[in-house]
């Protein structure tokens, strides 16, 4: 414990700080305090002193020590004539006082929340559909199990393609094709070769307009007519202002080369998942058969998610393409056709 005396420095720690008073300064301070106290006491006792005329005894150094000890709460050390012991609280110098952290009710501090709940990584792209294929474990029989979004591929009742037979013979209004030569690019999307023509091409069916969005190829043809399959088929996909789809199917069979199909093959990209702009336009009307008659029924997309409510318009007359042109496609996609689905009693109209 620190010991205080008149002949040694006096050390009193308190609240992280220290006081060091030299003997002279301590004595001076104590003398001034004592003098002030004496003057105040003398003023109060002046009447009594005047009456008695007795002189007050001067304050000694021991008196000063005793008064200071009383102020500091010190006690005289046993067996020691002068020193006084001052007990002080043991505090670490420089230690900050304890603080209470404010905590919002039910809400952790922002920094802690950031540590416990890191932001989700940004994933590029809005949605990646499950992969599907035309054979193997991801083939048509498994499509419905690959994703809940593909459920209609397994439990739909208006699925495509179908074997078109037993259609009722009726007079159907002709499809009004508003096709023109157009610029285009070719995309290999991993399932087929897709052609994206410039805007401005459309069809009108029963007074209802659908704009051409894209067309693509399947080998062999997905549709059958009275059990007959064809070498290939073109599906020209159209959409109206409300998002309803109408697909024109142009059947392809081996014969003479088809110049417009060759224009597509000339612009094939070198890698899957990439596209290539064609340097020359495609003459879309030249892709169509001369015979305008068609068969029609309500079906679905022939690929996942197998969405139903699609208007199918299947041209009855096939268009020729060469064996070489068939072989070019077959090198990329030897088989990319969904098996025929149950007709389930759907009405099929056979245009006469």
C-alpha cells in the first residue's frame, strides 16, 4: 500500500489517473487550505475570542497531516508515529469504463447481421431450365420427371405430335401467308437448328393474325399422317398479341435440293449455343408447298415444357430437299423427334 508522509511524495491513483505532489507543493496547498479554514473558524469564533481575550494556538504540521488524512479517509499506520495509509481502489490505468451496448428490440446490430446473413450470390441469368434430351435418362419418357414445370409432358391430354388420322373432311379457310424475303440468323440451340428471321412476317387464320417468331427442324418428322412418317419437318412458330401460339408444319421428303434450306445450312454456326448472321436473305414464301390445303387440331409444344393450347396447321403436301441436305442436318442431330402422343379423341379437321 502507498504510504503518505510529509517528507515523501504522495501518490493517490484514481479512475485511471495518478497524482504526484512534491512535499513543498503539498505543504503549500495544505497550509493554504488550513489557513482558509483557520480564518473562517476565527471569524465565527471572533466574539468569543474578544470576550475572553485568549489567543489561538497556531496549527502545526502534524495538525495538517491529521486534517488531510480525515479528508482522504486515511488511517494511521499501527506503530508508526507519523505516516498514514491511504487505501485506494485497484483499477487498471487506461482501462475504459464498462459500456452497455445498445440493442434494438428484435433486431441485431447492422454489422452482426451482415456477418450472419451474407448476401446471396448473384447468379447471371434469370432461370436455367433442367436439361432434357431425345434419348437416354433425359429422353422423352423422363421429361415429366425432370422438373415440375414439365409435368404436362407426362400428364397432359392435348399433347403433340400425333398420328393425324380420321380427320373430318371440311372446307377450311386458306391460311393467309404474309411472308417476304428477310434477313435472318441461324442458332444451334443444342436441340435443333433454329432460324430467327427479321420481323414483319405473319399469317392470318380465320381473321386472326400471328407473327412469325422462328422456325426449326426435326428429323424425322414428328407428325405422322395416317401412320406415315417423313424424312424431316419444318415447324414455323407464330405468336399473336396475347401470346397464343400457332405452328405451321411443313413436311420434308427426299427429292430435289431446296435452295432456301441450303441458305440456312450455309449459315450454320460452328459451335452449339452460338448463332451466325446470314449474308443473304431467305425467301420465306419459297419454303411453302404449292398446295394450300392443311390439317388442323389443338395440341402442344413438342418439347419441354410441353405447353398445351397450341394451334397446329399441318400442310398436307410435302416439300422436297436433297439427301445431301438431309445428311448435313443428320450430322448435327441424327434424331430429334418426340414420339407420337395419344390423340385422346381430339377433333381433327382435314381441309379439302
